[in-house]
C-alpha cells in the first residue's frame, strides 16, 4: 500500500519519507514468481484460483502495481527485502 500511495498522483505529496517492508512492487512479476499467486488473482481481478489468466489480465496486474506510478515518486524511501522471503520476490 505504501508503494502505491507514494506514487499515486493524489497522495504522493503527503509523505516526506516512506519505509516499504517486503513490498509487492510489481503484481505481474509477483504472480509468476510467488507461492501465493491466488492472492494476486483475488486482489487484482477478484477471481478464484481456477481462473485462467490472459495477457489482458497481466496488463491489469501491472496497472494495479506500484511500479506503474513510479515516475510520480518524489518521496525518499527505504525498501527492506528479506533475501530468504519465499512470498515476495526481490524485485
């Protein structure tokens, strides 16, 4: 959520600094590299695990990712990633 807020045009100027702990920065990448891809389906598409993902869905994943608004980020940010984290890939 922090990654999205610091880049979102409506909220980006509210923060002086930010700390992101194991953030999901890119939902497209997360979908293909995590052990919980069903979370991405539920979060981005409101779909169940048995849903077959299309290339259009992948575009939606990206559009709902903080990486899609990275050009708006002006906030100094500390990103903490665990090297052994099996859920959130080290983007």
